């Protein structure tokens, strides 16, 4: 017998759960101001998250997907993206999208049932939220193929959850990226749950990262509670994609400190005590303790930040609640380039019946 190939999956972490530096920090992380910026964004997203859940519970927002405990994943990714890159999100990427031109009020509008909140990008190149599970990796592969054909030095970053890796679309996208050598980075935000299905029931593979091997490119695991590791590994993968048309799969590990969405009740299936055990690893406290240890953060800074975040979120809520609704006839406006006569007649009929909204 001969061994024809061997493979390894590396795991990256710089700041462990006790806020101890365990590896040489990348250059950006040696700048306290850069880390403070990441910290501020993570705190803002958590404050916003709490407010959005409160709005949903009081009937002022539709179903909402919390990102509590996963802030480092999305904030780190957003910081790694170049402006010329293209982002294809799924539905928890608030911490990334806020760095790509979106406003907090956009998220509230979208989850409040107003599709105008999904048109957030200033230059309209990034894709909108993808709620269908696992469809977006194929979209990303197609975009990356266009970049390669045009010889553009740009990369595509696409995200999904661990549940999406059970979809055939996911494997098709990996296979295409590998055989065509496309400039795309696949990020699997592995928060250990696909709604009520645990990671252990998703795949027999030891890691999700190793699924890249069958497609012919590299896969890595990253500590998703360490924003330094997330930012560094995503930036490195995007650089390889831009410069060498080399795809990468990053499995970013965290734990979902919430129900799947506000329409879910995780207490029906989540083992008792697991969430509390995993909370000691959460990303915001981890980075705060490190910043305090290098005298780059204080309790005064913390209270000031929380007040600022509260004001920012309250302003976003006001923008959302005061936004005038779309006219009912707008449901016809995005069906065709030129609306057929029969629909044009219906549109005018609906418009005549619309009840004016008075302030």
C-alpha cells in the first residue's frame, strides 16, 4: 500500500479565552486604535441586537436573527474586506454590512418587512441578504468567475452558516471554485446549530474546513471569538484570492448565544448549561480584557461607548419608525423592465384604492 496524499487542517487563534496572547500578533493588532475600532463596532452590534429583539417582542419588528456571541466573526470579516472586493452575505452579517455602507435602520426596515432595507450598499455592488439556506455560495462563484474573466484584481467573500454546508449548492460552489481556480473566499460561520440541528448531526467530517480538500484548495479553522484571528485569516485569504485566483474555505467557530431567530425557542432542544459554558469564550469581553491589560481601555471609556451606542441605536429606531411606507402600487414596479398592459391596468386600479397615510 502507498499513501498518495496527506492533509492537515490548521487552527488559528491569537487571543485565547483568558485574553492571553498566545501567538505573535499580526501587524494591525499591534495598533491599539485599530483594536479599539473593532471593539467599538462589536459593542454597537450587540447593543443593536438587544434593541432589535425588544422591538420584535413588542410587535414593532418581524422575525429577527440575533448575532449575539458571534460579533467577532462579522466585524472581523468587514474589517478585512477591501472596498473593491464584493460581499455576498447571509442573514446575520450586520457587523460586516455596517462597514460596507449599510445603516442600522436598513436592518430594521428589512426585518420589519420593508425590502428597501435590503438596498443598503452605496455603490450597489454587494449582494442583498440571502435568507434561502445555501444558495449564495453559487452566486459568489459566478461573480468570482466574472472577475477572473475580466482580469480584475478583486475578491469575493461569501458567508453561510454550518447548516448551509448540508446543501448541494454549497458543494457545487466549492467544486467550481476549485476546478476553475476562482478568487473567492467561503466563510462558514459555524455557531454549532442549524436551527435545532446540532453540528454533530450535520456532517460526519471532523471539521467543516476539510470539505475544501475534496474541491482542491485549502481549508482552515479559525477561533470565531477572537476578532484578531478572524480579521487576519480573512484578510490573508482575500489577498490570495485577489493576487493568485486562489479560493479558501474558512470555518469560523463560535457559539450561538441566542435562539436561531425570534421565531425559535432553543430551550426545546439546546442542552442545559451549554450556553453558559460557552459564554466564557465570547468575543467582546475577551477583547476588552486585553485592551485593559495594555492600558488601552478603561471603565470610563466603556460607559461612554455604551452611551454613544445607545444614542446611535435609538436614532436608527427613530429613522425606521418614521420612514413613510412604500405606496401599495410599488409591488408592480420591479417585475418587468416594461410592465405589460394587464399589470399596468392593475397597478393603476390599486393606486386609486390606496388609502392616504396622514401624519
